[in-house]
C-alpha cells in the first residue's frame, strides 16, 4: 500500500499535467469547421480526460491495493535481470569508518 501511495504522490502531477496538455491540444481540433475533425477532437479530449482521472487515478491504484504483493510479480528471468542490472532508488549506506588498530 505504501508503494501505491508513493507512486501516486510522485506521478500524480505529471499525469495530470500531461492529460491537461493533451486535452487542450485535442480540444483545439474542435475550433475548426470540418465536422469529422470536430468529432475526433471531442472524442480524443474526452478519452484523455477519462483515462487520466478514472483509469490512472482510481482503477489502477485500487487494483494494485487489492492485489498487494501479487501486483509486483515478475517472471524469474526478468526478476534475475532486475536484481543484477536494476536501478535502485536508495543507495546503500556507506560503511562506518573503522577505528585505527593500536
């Protein structure tokens, strides 16, 4: 649950801003006078806004919370590759200095 909250906290603003930017661009299609382009603009604008709110901010976090640890499952070859080459967010703490032997 902590990973879901952290992921939402870190990516929520980016997803929202990207969705608003795409909605504005697709909404600009509706300023033309050609009917099919107007319909495409409206459809794309609604699709992006629904995707950003309903799917990415409600359904995905709820599904991940319900799945728990099973949401983070990976096949064994991929798990081994990630353990070997994967990127870590926190680096290991440096070893404390050893006192000089007398």
